[in-house]
C-alpha cells in the first residue's frame, strides 16, 4: 500500500517503497492539476479576459490558423491551472523529501512553508497589477513607426504566464534567506555586509527577468526586490537563529562503592 503521509526520519524504507510513495504523490499532483485545468478551461473566457487586460482598449490577440484558438485556449488554461495547483504540488514535493531532513532541519524548514504561498501570490499580484501594464505598454510602443505591430495570441499568453510565474518565484527571497539563516549557512551580519553585492545581483536579476527590458520596468522590479532583501535581513535577525538540538541528559556519575 502506498504511503500518502510523510514518514519519520528514523524510518527505513526499501527502494520499492520509496518509488511507490513517489508514484502516489505524483499521481495526486497530476489529479489536482487536471482538475484545475478543467476548471480553468471551463472558465477560459474569464482567464483570457484577465490576461487581455494589460492590452490597449479594443485590442484582441491574433490567431493565424483554424486550430490556433482552441489550442491556445487549452495551453493558456494549463498555465492558469499550474498557478492554482502549485501550492499542493509543492507540498507533495516537501512531504516526499521531508524524511531526509534531520529533526533540527525539519524545525528550521517547516515554519517557512507558511510564507511560500503568500509570497508567491504577492509576486504574481505585483507582476499582474503593477509591472505587466508598464512592460506591455513599452513593448507595444517601442519603435512603433517602423512596424505593423500585431499581437499573436500564443506568444502573448506564454509571455504573460512565464513572467508571472518568474515573479512569483523571485518573491521567495525572504524564505530562501531565512531558511539559509536557520540552517546556519549565513547570518544577519553577513547579509548586511554583503548588501552592495546583493544590490548588484538584484540589478542583474531585474535586467534579465524584467518583462519589458527597459530601464523604467527594471527599476519598478528592483524596488520590491530590494525591499524584500531588507525584509529578509529583519526576519533573519528576528527568527533566523538555528534551532538547538535537544540535549540528552547524561546519567549522573557514580563514584566507586564502599570497599
């Protein structure tokens, strides 16, 4: 019978049992994704309306073949379903690897899981409501006098979906930093001393991950990432102390008995 709950660190499973557990968790993730996909396909009009919002008024993405509207709708529904199913998929991944963590590491990792969906949703919301409008406006108006600009549905929806997923993962910075601190890999003092290098790294990430690629969009993306880095330092200072291993009481030393 396949296991569907995390096993203990002390448990010893055979290779077949590990594979059986992995198969069960993959099956659960697949079922959740398929259900979310069906829901998003059922509400595909709403999904497409939400994705079309950053476009200029009256603009509709272009399709070039009889089958493209159907397959584009199916693909876009899959992107939306992935966003909906991702929290449970990540839980299944965590539950599978949990036995590999020692009790100390498990105490360090578990509280961080509560922040993962919150920060992911925050990153997606920031990208959708703040960054995407600016990026689409820049891209569609760049050198527009030299081009007959048309928006193809497949490329546009892929661009939006990948940008939102990337921003959701970028906003996981506090979780990563806090996890590294609680595991003893870094400290708040090291994070403060490395601030100038962090700013340089964030600048590079913003340049690569910015949907528009223009300086203004990069700056808009850099600001929340810098705020998240400073928040990471605060969280690391407040909650980042590595958990102590429980101390096993030693038996009292008894001297030699009477002769």
